[in-house]
């Protein structure tokens, strides 16, 4: 708002703050400025949100910021799985009860490839086994579906056991 006022356009701009699925507009807009990029690439409606907002709120040809999204992947090895497993065992031992059901649940999710976490600043022991792969580019102003499919050829010149994929965008 301060930038709009200082630029002399504050009176011409209507600001709407809130989740796009919970707000209403009186008329279609010319610009959608959104903060949709969070900690996990697809867990926050990253594609669904601009698709819905573009359909319900914007004039044809309106500008979306951000307007493009590039998705990259890095295959590697991480010791985070073993760390979580050890932490579960230690908590149970420390407090005198078994967390075996939780351990089995975690192991099952791990085996199914369903374990997701945000890396900390130190990379949490992630070691890339190859180069970063460019998976796809998305234009948020033209895509029609939140379904994304990408194919990449994988080469792991550093060798080792691959048990993790690091996605970035």
C-alpha cells in the first residue's frame, strides 16, 4: 500500500488480503499478486490457487505475479530417515513406553515413498548423487489443470543408495 501511495496510484488500487477461496470481489481485477510459494511445493494449493483466482477474479489478459514456476529435482541420499527412527526409539526408552506402533507406521510410509519434510538450513544430511534435473516450467496464466506430469532421464555419477528426492522451485 505504501509503494502504491508513493507511486501515485494508491487511489486506483483496491487491496484484498485473504485466502482467495474465502474472499469476494466486486469486479474483476487486472493484477493478482500472491504469496503462494510455501515450504512444500504442492501441499499449499500452489497450482489450484492461481487457477481458481484467475477464473473467478481476473479480467482476460490480467497479470499474475508470480506468473511462472520452474520445478527442479535432485536425487540423493539422506540420513534423516534413520535420525527420525532413532529419535522415536529414544523418546520411548527415555519415558518408559514403546513407540513401536508409531515406528511401524513411519516405516510403512517410508517404504511407500510417502515421507515428506522440509530441509533445515544445514541440508539435514542430504547428499546429492547427481546433478539437479529440470522437470518442467509452468505458466500460471495459461495452465488449465493442477495435474503435472514430468519425465526426466536420471544419471547418478556419484553412486550410492538413492532414498530421497529434493524438489525445488
